C-alpha cells in the first residue's frame, strides 16, 4: 500500500482532514484557500482520496453548472454522492455519509495526470465548497449570499442589490448571546474571503423601493426576508426545517432593517425556492 499525506483546512469553524496518496499532486492555489489551510488535527470532517474509476450510480440527481463544467448531487442509499464532470468526462466522484462527516473522493487517472504541473488539489472547486457548505447546514448554520462591513470585531451585514456576486458566501452561527459571522474562501471580497470572525450587529436589506430606513417588524417577516437570500439547495429538502429554525434564531437575536440606500455591498436577491438559487453557481442544467 502506497504512502499517504494528510492535509488540513478549516472553514466556518469546521476542520477537515484529507488523506491523499503521495503520488497525487496537491498544490494549494494562490489566494484565499491558503489562508484556511492548517495542520490536520482535531478535525470534524475526514476525507480519503484515491485514484480510480469514478462511478456515479445514484437513485436520482440534480445537475448544476459551475463555469468550466457541471456537477451532480444525488443519493446512493443513505449516502450523498457528488460527481464533477469536465474536459475528461466524469473526473471526480465523492461519496459522503448522511451528515457529511466522512467521505471518499475517487479521481480519474486522466484528471490526476492533468493536475500535475499546475496549482490544484483533489477537492478543488466545486467539491470543497459543496462539502463545507453542506456540513455547515447540517451543523445548524445559516448561509447567506451577501456582504459585510467589519469594524472592531462587529459586522454590519448587507443583503440584496444587483451589483454583487450570488456566490458571496457568509456563514452565520448562532451562539449564546449573539450571532457570529464567519468568512469563507469563496467570497469575492478579499476581506471576507479570510478566516474572519465577527459578532453580527445588524442585518440590512438593500431595497431601492423602500421608502425609509426602518426595522422589519415581526420575527416571521424577518425570517422570510432572510430566507430570500439564504443558501438552500433544492436537493436538500431534509434540511429545510433545520434552516428555518436556525434562521428564526438569527432573527430573534439580530435587528433586521430595510434601507433604500444603494451600496457596493449588495448581492443578488434570489426568490425562495428557485432552482437557480439552490447552489448559486449558475442555473442548473436539465437532468
């Protein structure tokens, strides 16, 4: 049996250990991911990687575009399956337990050969984002598409507006005494694409039709407003009740306000339940 290496990465307070064959290249790309890498100790998610023939045999699946190819998410029995398709056909297939705690990634020999000599790693986009964001949802986090202004350990969140990327991921965790914002490596703002942590002071809904700047009255109205900007995969109906409860806890602890102000901190607002909002990479292909 060949030697293996362990790599570690932590996103949104979830630490992952990845075991990789020594023959398989792993070069962190320059940019945000390097800021999140760390020693693989005290991890909550464990992933093994091997080179083989990826097989994607699922009961049903949902197909998404991500720019240079497509990926599919489906179930095989109780387990989650994620397949990435690109220039070399089915290039990588990941299989995870129902809670996204343990898994295995099989990469094709063609993809492994193409990865040599360039920056990249076996879990490169979209697998890294899919795994971490799903694990965050199962752990009770709320993931919003938005931006934020950080000052002295506190964050003002901004949701809505047509100028920003729908992939502007912000993770919120409800804790005793407040709500904490956690950065992710997939945010277009370099200041938020870092392992930052800040207490959420207020959440602002940017609405050009809002006549005044004022609070959203009632917890249920605030929850509905926040869900319009939430990461909520259409293939993950089982987590929607948990997401609803977590979002209500956010609305109970943080003031949600509407403002007509137009700022660069806005993000695209998706309608709740739209398929193109489910993973917010691009409109999904027809499966």
